[in-house]
């Protein structure tokens, strides 16, 4: 987050009062899991307010307002649909959004009744997303950190992380996974992808997948980035169910491992001395990716 910004309930209350006075009497309170790229607040009982926490994320606001209403009508599960877009004010420098609140809890494992069924339902959602007409959709760029494009945009960063972690991970195996990902190319027509399929962006109701949220990194292109959850949440039978539900060839899975490895590597390299919990989670992801690659080599 921009260290100069103080995004709190007082700021949100002022923004609502001046720009959407019809809602000025509704209570504002932080959402329990508010995300990293945006700060999220309840507005009454039926709405949320989302404010980008840095300039890099502000590019996503207008994209979501344009595209999410179109996507929502064609998907089998609820997604966020914006109700209003706020403008910069009160020393807050970017556009921001009001959405309808979607009931559900984030997809922690203990909340999921059957992980294989959850994986099957998620795969079906992603297939439905990929089938939506991509005409005019947002191509990879700064707005989504180049998800959907070639992995080589992160080649230097990934190799630096592998070098920095030499002796702490199997750097030869990591290099092999990365080389295999780079060697694979997307030759299909662009399709819609979510861009950040993670437990925090998936909601659970009565033990099953009930909604998919936070389309900030969405766009059209190569959907390989959406495969990361195969190693960050699924394993064994649930990973098999996820694979079985998707029309992804081995080359796409290689790129999926690449996207997953890149994120896990830079997390470990960047937090190794400051956030041991996140480092341990990412180490586990690296181990899962390397083992999966070795199994399929």
C-alpha cells in the first residue's frame, strides 16, 4: 500500500457522504478479509466499498465497471457487480467502487466439504469464463501485471530469485520448471481468465464453491495463470479433478507451473527474513510444483 495513504473507515465515510449521500447514514466497517491490492469495507449490510491501495491497482477500477456486468450474466456462479464508481477526493487520489455484498466465506480448507467437488466446480466456472466472447476485452498489460501474456516478462525476476535461494531450494529443479514454462507458447485465440484464482478470491457457502470475487487481474489471453490453484490449494484427488475438468494440454500445465513458481519464488526471496509464515506456505507451493513437474517429465 502507498505508505502516505491512510485508508480507514473515516475516509470511506467522508467519500460516501459527499459522493453518494443516499448512503451516508449506513455504517462503514472493515471487511474481515479485505485483500492486499484493495482495502474493502462493509457499507451497511448489503454493499461493500473497495479502494485501490496503490496506483498500480487503480487501473483495474474502470475495467471492472465496464466488464463485470457483462461477464456476470454468462457465468454459473455470482461474481461482483459494481453499483457505483467514486472519484478522487478527500486526498484519496484514485477512482474507487461500491459493490453489492456477496454472502460467503473465503475458501479455507476447513470450510470446504469436499475438495475434489470444489475443484470440479471451480474448473466448470473457469471453462464457462473461457467460453465468453473475448471481443474487445482487456489484453495483458500494466492493469493486470501482464497475466495472460508470455511468461518471459518475469524471466529476469524469476532467475534472480532462483539464484538468491540457491542452497535453500532445489535450484536446478526450479530452473528446469522455469525453462519448460518458457519453452511453451500459447497458440490459441485469446480467452477470458480471472488472473488470481486463490483461496481468498473464492467464496464458500454450505461447504461448496458459491462465488468468485476480485477480478482486478482479469483479462483476455492465455488462461494458464488460472491454473496456479492446482498447487496452492489442491493436491492428490482434488488436483486430478481440477485437471480433468479443464481443456488444458500439457503445455498449458507447464506454463501454469511457471506462473505458480514465479509467484512463490519471489515471495520466498522477498520475505525470507520478515514473514516466516508466508515463506513456509510458498516453500510448500514450490515443493508441490517441482514434484508435479518431475512426475510428468
